[in-house]
C-alpha cells in the first residue's frame, strides 16, 4: 500500500517530505514506539490520536484515519534505523525536537517507562540528530505538561 512512499522516503537523497507525507511518517514513528513493548494499548492509541490532532490541527476523525494509515505504514516500513534516518533527512530540526516530545508522550502515556520503549526513544533521538540532553529536556517538558 505504501511501497512508493517508502521508496521515496528511503531513497539515497530523499526530497523533503510534503506536509501530508511528513505527518504520516512521524505518526508511524509514534506507532512504532507504542508497539515497542509488545502492548499497543488503548491509552497509547488515544495519545497518538490526540498528538496528531493537536500537532496537525486535525479533527478526531482525521487524526484516527492518520493513525490507521500510520499503523499500516509502520508495519511495512524498514527497520527503525533506516526509517528514522529517512525521516531525519526529510524533516526540519525543529520538527524533530517535536517528534521526540511526542515519542515521550506516547512512552509515558501508560504511566510506565519500559526499557524497550526507552531504548527506541534513545535510538530515534540519536538517528534524528537530537542529543541525549535535548531528549531528556523533552521528556521533562512532557512529564510536567
């Protein structure tokens, strides 16, 4: 279903993503982090929908549809390393900081920090060019907020 999109995203020199494609890729990364601990809970799904609605100004219906498409994309996407590097090449640095905050929102949604989720956030942060300090600050902002 998303073969052409993934081919463009993982091309040697990807073009910057259009808004709709960036939304889809970033939401798929949120789905990947939520699935990391093997428990893709309703709380995490609701959180992804809320993040998408708030971040992109979507209605609840549109946010749910985006997440459903992102679930399919995530299941078809390559390993986290290639997928995240592709997002880095196609998304601005400021948006990547926002992605890390959103990842932490999903990780913390169920009130528990799982080691596998933490590891993926650390990996994604590194691959997105976000250092550990900025990731920790993002986590603190999310925890307070």
